[in-house]
């Protein structure tokens, strides 16, 4: 079977006129922000919602650009996830490689156990290791429309500049949504293909795999867990061995998407958060695609409310207790716009998983924290205390240090990638 062409991270590249319009719009937003800066300096803390001038302008800038620019514009402006991962790897002298999966998806792997290129052929095979190996799989945030930031790569590595010799970090470069392309379930299809690759080609045991996702990436990690237990009919199933589960999943400020506009959003938190409520509605519609109405007419016609894999609050009772993962760590900030739906999800998750004695579940909100505070605090250089980051780092350290069984499948070197999966070493 012929390999699928490598898929770009975003579907639409701007032409000359598109760039002129985009840069004009970005310039106009910048001038508005300059005017806001002058008002913030002379207006006092009341005008700045109690923030310092720096934090006020940082939050205003985040909201104004995300609301004022289109998804296509942002995707063309920002560097790719692949570029950010390569930059981080080079800065920290980490081995780095690209994986081209059978459906054209690209993933990035960081860590000691990346591929080595054969001198005789152009093919690549993963470096063999007899030690039990662990994989951390990262799904980055960005409203399903933005590529990964450098801080997302730091998050994937547990905010460490080094990785243990038996740990590899896999970062999925999923397709970014806009008005015309990469709607649900495309990102879930890509996540499923990557997990299947790790289980089959790389021969990781499920208990050696930890998922990490923030914001939209937290939503994607949850969707993938739902898919493992109850396969989405639009996505190829991924089967775990009987009775086996993934080691852990961290959902950091997961975006609990709803089909209805602004449902569950706490708009009173907008001045304290990096998110703009109207922008969230726009991104959600881009991700979900056009609404599908039920058959029938007149008053019997009901609006599409989404599926359990796209809109988690529609998940049937009991499904959350069946998520095949041992340890779940879920956070949200009490100052974020998305805290209403996140709190509702955490309550349901804890209620259903708590009675299962073999499961560990931490799901809670953090006071005085915005959306994915641990990432935004670093990205905006706010230098604020971040309890959620400290607890996440402790959880992450526990995940990668936990003892692993040494089954035959892990003791033998991984099989070479199939004709549909290729590893491209980029640099060590």
C-alpha cells in the first residue's frame, strides 16, 4: 500500500493579498493596544482590573489578537509545532526525530531512544534498548487552531531540560482547524494513529504510556481515552490487551467543548484570563464543523448537541469509570473563562472513578490561576506562584519514575517501522 502524503499542519497558505490583509489587521490591533497602554498607565489600578500595567497589557494583547485575527491568519503567522520542538531540542541538546505516520500525520520524538539512520539505506530503525521504556505523549493546546508554543514543549518534558535515558516524549502535530478544514474527528483520528504506532511498531506496553494535554490538547487526550473504551464510529479502533490500561493522563485546563455557543463560559472571568469568550465560540465552531440537525421537521427538529468524543458533557453515565487509565490528574484555574464546564466535568469524573479502588484521580480547581496557568505564566513571563505547576511536576516525576514490568515485548528491540510509518532523524 502506498504511503499517504505528509500532511501539513495547517491547510490554507496565504497568498500575497492575504498577507497584506493579515499584516494590516495585526498592525491595527497593535495600535489599539498602544492606546490601551496609555490609558492603563494613567488610569490607575481600577482601569487595569487590579493588575500591574505589564500583566494588564499581556492579557489584553492575548485576547485582542486571538479575537481580532482569523484562525488561518494565526496559523500562517506562527511557527509550526515541528519547528518549536526542533528549536527546544537543539537548545537543550536533546535527540530529536520526526515520525511520518501511515495517514500522513507527523509526530516529533524527543529523547535518547530516537532513530538512527542506516548507512546502507535511507531507511531508519529505532535504536534498540533492553531496558523497559516509557513514552510521554503530548497533545498541545491552542484552541485546535494554533500550533504548539515553546512552553508546550517544556510542559511535555515536565518542565525539565533533560530526560531520563528510558523516556521518550512524542508530540503530535495534529491538523489545525479553520472554517474550511480539519474539523472533528480529524485530530482524534491522528491521535489514534499515533497511539497505535506506539503500541504496535514501537511495542510500548500500555502501562508505559502517559498522556499529557493542555486546553484543546486536554480535550484531545480525553477524547482518545473515550475512544479506547468506546470507539468513535468515525475513527479506527485502537485495541489494548485485555485488562491493560495506560499509566496516566494529565488534563490541564481541558477545553470542555459544547455545541451551544458560550454554554458554561464564565464571562465575568474574562478580565483575569488570557481567553476571549467570543474567540472560544469561533474556535469551537471551526473544530466541530457545521451542525448536523436530526431528521424531522417543525418543533421535533433538534439541534446537534455533539458526541461524547467531541462534547464531553454529553458522555453517558458510567463511561468515565471505564476510561482505561490508572492515574488521572486534572486541573483548571478558578479565574479562567472555561472554569464552569471544567468544574462540571471534574465533578462527574471524580464521582464515577472514585469507587474504583485501582484508580487514582485528582481533579480540582486552583484559586487565582488563569487558563493553563503553568504555561501562560511562563509564556507571558508573569513570574507568579503556580501551585498547579508544582503539583503537575510532582505527578509527572512519579509517572516517569514508576517501576515497569519487563515483558518480552519490551525486552526485545522494537520492530522496524512498516512501509507506512517512517522515522526521519533530524539531529542529535
